[in-house]
C-alpha cells in the first residue's frame, strides 16, 4: 500500500493518541499492541511504519499512520472471528474483502476524535491508495456499492 515517504503529511498515531483507537478495536474483540519507536512492526505486510496484524492483534508504533492502523484492523474486523486467529501479516487475497476493508475504515474513522472520514480519505489518497475513480472520496460516495453489499451480507451487519 505504501511507497509513500515517511514524511508524508498524514495523521499518525502520535497525533491522536492510542487510547481512542485501542478502545475502538477492543469493541470488536481486537487488541492494539504498541511497539517501541524504531522497532520492527510484527505482522506488517508493507513494513514500518505500516501497521501489522497477527491473530486478534494490531501492531503499531507512534509513527504508524492512523489510516494504516484502521485498515489493518478492518481486515480483521470483516473476517469471522474463527478466521481472525489464522491471520498473520497478509490478511486477504480477496478484492471484495479488500474493498469492504477500505469502506469500513472510512466509516470507523468517524469514531476517532480528531480523525473523521474526510481526513482519513485525504490521508489514503496522500499515502497512495488507488481507486478506479481517482480518489477515496469519489470511490466511497459513487462506486462502493459492492463493498457496502459485502458488509451487509457479512457477520457485521454494520452498514
């Protein structure tokens, strides 16, 4: 997901604090695990500072982008709990599940003080997420019907 340089101006965990994210993830049965600055991030598919996932845990550092932490967490959230336990680093190979993950991370950004969906979508664009219609916002507002339908049919029933 990230060929973006570390200095890309996106919200990082240090900007919002870990407590709101930890509480949000806990509501979905997930644990936020903070690793020390400069340390490798376990389960990070793209490498630091991107978040990592192993089982029911989302690994982050203070310089992890909020969008990355939410994205990796949403990969776990959209999966049935029994499948979560099997996840290590690479959460999915399904385009439908990836789209549902992107959609859900935008929704959940509204639950994080100081983040919100508009900022999260701008950060996704700045970091290099790519969408068929050119931006996260345009995709979310005009082309995410499949993602919404997938989430409606999932065990979440959130959308």
